[in-house]
């Protein structure tokens, strides 16, 4: 396919890191929910998700722009050297 292993690893880590904050398997979720419930007793996983999905989306878009820039630079360098 012509995709180097380091770029594959980078793409996987971008997708994984952007969704870590909204996964139910987040290690610190009980701690965050406990802190949230100190201020609002009705806080649930849904309310935590409501506040964090925007940050996950921004992180995903920012890192996608970064990897697109890196890929573009790599192909530009290869084209010039050929």
C-alpha cells in the first residue's frame, strides 16, 4: 500500500488519543464523576460525555491537520529528491 509503519502508528495514536476522554473505559472516569457530583448530585456519565466530546473533536481535528501537514511535507520532499 505504500504506507510506512511509522505513519500507520501515528495515525492510530491520533485516533486513539482523541477518543480516550470519551470512552467508558477511561481510567480516571470514577474520579472525575466524583468531583462532578460534589457540585451537581445529578451528574452521570452522560453529563461527563456532554462536556468532553467537544474537546475530543477539537483534539482530533487539530491532530488530523498536523498529520496531513506531515504527509504533505513528506511527499513534497520525495518528489523534489526524485
